[in-house]
């Protein structure tokens, strides 16, 4: 296995866990952690899990995206309310040709469903942690300088909240 250079954008519980597992597996992992960067740099990262506990005593942690060495793969683990910052962060941390694997819900293809998404959005977003149902995920990725390879479908649940996009976006 050839190790990948990976950047974890958002090093909370989810980003810290998966980033630590990837580092332990031999990948070159950098952590972008604005509020916890100093703690990570000084103390490393401890994982306690039913899959096994371990510590990384040394981690490469950055508070500034400009300090990140361009990566081949980005793992985004930000809170939904911070997603607006991704358009500025990802071009700085991904090398040309770098990959972003994504899974997001967004704007439905059916006009009637889209109308309802627009109607409930002002109420939905505050109740769902800033989540935006009416985002055009492929267009957002293209605007941010990516070539998205997208699959999409309704997943189980009410149609107005269950249209889902996933795939890979290549930094251009």
C-alpha cells in the first residue's frame, strides 16, 4: 500500500477518530483544527473505541489552512454550520488532482419537491443545525473549483429531506 497524504478538515470526534485510524494505518495525515490545534500539537490524539484504544503521541496539526502541505485526499468532518468555509479551505489544502469524497443531501430534481424544500428551509435550518435542503451540490462543487463525479437519489425518508448526493470531486 502506498501511503496517501490526507488532510482532515475538522478534528472533532469524527475527524479525530477517522484521521487517527488512517494515520495508524500508515497514511501521512494532517489535522486542520482551528480551536484545538495547540492541544493536538502538544499532546497528540487519544482514541478510545470498542475497536481498540490507542494514542498518537505526535500529530501534524494546523490552525491555518495555508500551513497544510497539499494533500491527495480531504476528509471533511466539519459541523454543518461551518460548511460555508469549505470553498475557501479546500483549494488551499488539496493538491491539483486531489480528491474530496463527499456525501451530502441537497436540492431534489423534482420541481414540486424543490418548492417544498424552499418553503420549509427557513424553519428546517435552525432546527437541523444549519442544514440546507435546497443546495445544488454539483454546482457548489464546480464553483469551488472541483470536477465532481456525482451520483444521487432519494434515500429512505420524506422526499423533501431525503435527496442525497455522493461521489468524488477532483481539485482542478
